[in-house]
C-alpha cells in the first residue's frame, strides 16, 4: 500500500504538490483504488477510495469542521476550551491574548510552532517578526488564518518549548483528533490569566510556502512509514500499566498514599494538582514489570498488589478503584505500549474497540472524570519510543475486568489495521461515551466484538475476554466503593 493525495486541482495547492513525492490527482485509477492509502485534501471531491476504507482526513470530518457551530460544539464536548473569532465578534467581546500560537498538525504530530506575543518576552527573547500584522484577521472555519504568517509570527520550532508552547501543541493535537481530522492548522490563544483557548481550526489549510513544505514533508514521511510497516513482520506488542487506586477510612475519607510509600518504585504514589497549583500525592499507583504476555503481566500486577499490602500498614483502609470513587479524585488505568508504532489508526481503534465498550461495565460515578480525564484519544509519547494510552479509568476493580482489558488492548495493538468500525465518528455516540449512556452504546458493541473474534490471537486470549464480554452484555456495573482486595485475594496485615 502507498499513499495517494486526492484533491480537486485547487490552485493554492500547487506549492505543496511541487514538494510532494507521492502520487496525487483528482481521481484514482481503477488499479489503485484498492491499494492506495488515501489522503484527502479539500471538501470538493467524492469521499471515495474504492473498497479500501483506509483514508486520512475524511471528507465528512472536513465538512463538519467547516461549520462554526459544529466545530465549537465538538471541541467543547471533548473538554477543549475554545473562543472562536466568530463567537467573539458575535458577542462584541475583545480579548487581549498574551500569546498566540499557530500549530500545523499531521498524524498526531505538531510539525512546527509559530508564535507571537503582545510585547511579552518568550523564551528569553522577543519575537523577531512584526507582531502588528495579524495572520488570523477574519479567520475561522474555512477561512484563511495563515496569510502573511511569515511576517506576523516567528517560527520557534519544536526544540525549545516553553510552558505555553507545550500546552499549545497538546491542545492543537487534541483538537485535530477530536474533530475526526488527521491534519490541519490550529490557532491557540493564551489569555492574560494563563488559560488557553482554541481560536480557529483550518481543516483545509491556507498554504504559505513554509506550510506547503511542512505538509508535503509530512505526507512523504507518512508514505515511507506505511511502506516500512508493510515490509516488517507482524508486530508483537509489549504492554505495561500504571493503574491507580485510593485508600479510604471507615468514614469514606481519603487517606493519602504518600503516608505509606514514596513516589517511585513498582508501588508508589501519584499526584493530583489542587486549584492552588500545589501538588499532593493521594493516589496509590501500581507499576508492574511489562510483558508481551498478558498472563505474565497479570502475574506482575498481582505481585505489585502484594508489595502494596506490605507497605500499607493500616488494614482497616479500603482499597477502591474505578474512575471517580471519591469526588475530586479521578483514577486512571493507563496502559503502556511498546513494539508497536503509534498512529491515528491505532489510537482510534483503541477508542472504538476498548474505551467505548468498557463504558458498559463502568460504575455510576466513573463518568464524572470525563472529559477532563478520560477524553478520547488521550495519549502521551514515552522517551523509550512507546506510548501511554491514558483514556481508561482504573480497571483494577476486579481480576476479570483487568484481564479482559489487557487482553483487548494487546489484540487491538497488534491487529488494529483489521479493525475498521468507527462508531465514535458519530457525534451522538461521542456524547453517549462522555455521559456514560449505556443504553445508547449497548447495540453497537456486538458488531465490534465480532471483529475482535476474527482476529488472530483471539482464541489464545478467549479465557480472559469472555468474562468481560458477558459483563458488557449484561451491562454489569462495577462498584467503585467496593474494596478490591478480596477479589484479588490480597490480605493486609498491620
């Protein structure tokens, strides 16, 4: 399979085409329809790719992002702060942004970073460009916000990232993914109080020479990467995890894990940040040794629980897991992947085939952590080359749930190219996910599960998967206030 850029001969696309090494055109030849990986550009051609559904930048998502109301509603649904230019004009409200960023994004990666400030020093220097020219004047969905960018913004790149730059990149990548897009240009503003807001998104970027070069290089690299992946043997995913739990006294009050254990190690504590920005460490966190074998990972997980039992010297404390067993204390069940390369297809497969079905067994309070935590597509790249999938609540509620979740994660990571369904591309399904609306999600899950049953390796993990599948069918919710120790056969001694 190779990449193919499908466009409509837009005149402004010419600078990009001059830098492009992959085939392109307004129509696919018959022999390429089933072998090409389509990259759509623009919304003025059919959303077609033969019988092959692989595509970047679906036209449906482009059209939705070009509608201001749909754009803002979708971003806010995912917990993304936005203040689009159309809204500020309608409200007659003017905000003085202390920093402004323009972030081109392709396949979960920022390509570079453009910045300007209102006379505020950034990274120890002032922007070299003329900040009086506004590249975003009149910008909004479908409107250029990148014209004259070369003279209005300084390109500061990705190497020396300040505090706001890091957050701007994160919000830009998150916004593109939330909109169902695979690339685009995002404009981010920083308010004087320090909060960030999305000010505009271009699903069809207005190309300056620099942006044309960046997107062409990204498409060329994408083509090289998918070619290498096809030539490699099937991936073997190594999984790790760092699920969290809380300690509760008899009155239901949280006892900080930091009273028993340090931050580091196979069993440690993790932080939450208070509104005052002070960190406290109430969360207990398990960090089992990773493995390519799900059974071994579960064994390692149990050993860390036994270690926790030795460290937590108060046997009267209940250990509780889930999503939000106590208000204000969100818990995560992050899964670490290595041996497989992160791309947008894998991330969407994890959301659709793991996070979405898991809502059927979540407790009533689990949804309270969303969307601030547990938002779709939440990931973090790791220095060792892998990544951390951060969407799930703490699945330590029982061994059955833990085994099923880890087995599903491994199957998806190794075979995501065969998992094509995307129910979360529908806004109503996204709303159901964030609300924990099990009745809306339940009819979608059998079709997803049938895809899983066809995968190589399903039979190997079936003993772990079937108990979770039965819980999903029954919509059997876990209890976030129930002590997890009896189910894991853990005994705490004083």
